[in-house]
C-alpha cells in the first residue's frame, strides 16, 4: 500500500511541475515536454532518478521524465560497450519499442476515429 501512495505523490508532483511550467511560465506543451525529458536525463546523469524509481515505481516511470532517464541510461550502457558510436545506437536500442508503439497506435487511432482538422 505504501508503494501506491509514493507512486501517487511522486507522479502527482511531476505533473504539478509540468502544469506550473505551462501556466506560470507560459510554456507550450511541447516546451514543457522537452523540459521534463531533459530534466529526467539530467537527474539520471546525476544518479538521482534511479532512487526515485525505487521509491515511487510507476509514479516515476510513467511520466515523460522517465523517457529522458531511458535515453541516458541506454546511451551510457552502449557507450561503455561500443565507445562514442554507442551513444547514438544506445538511445535507439532502448527507446525504439516505445516510439514505434506510439507511432503505430497514433496512426491506428487516426484511421479509426477520423479526426477533423
């Protein structure tokens, strides 16, 4: 039960930060999303994101900041194995399934629901 509470608190805080960025600083959703991804990557690079994942579970892995964590983690792992070229390949290796799924399901949703505009 405690894990659910921490997931709710941490996920909620990440969402509140995103909302503050949009409302308080007048950032567009795209700028907010990029800011959260970069923040996740920076926290991962400083070794602070993984303890957050251990504490909050899905509260830290579901928000978009987790994508930055995944990008950096994949780049660092592959850089250790393959050198500088591994930085590029590691990014795609770790995140390609999620990006592919988003594209495929987004396309299917647009076919099924026929959006206007």
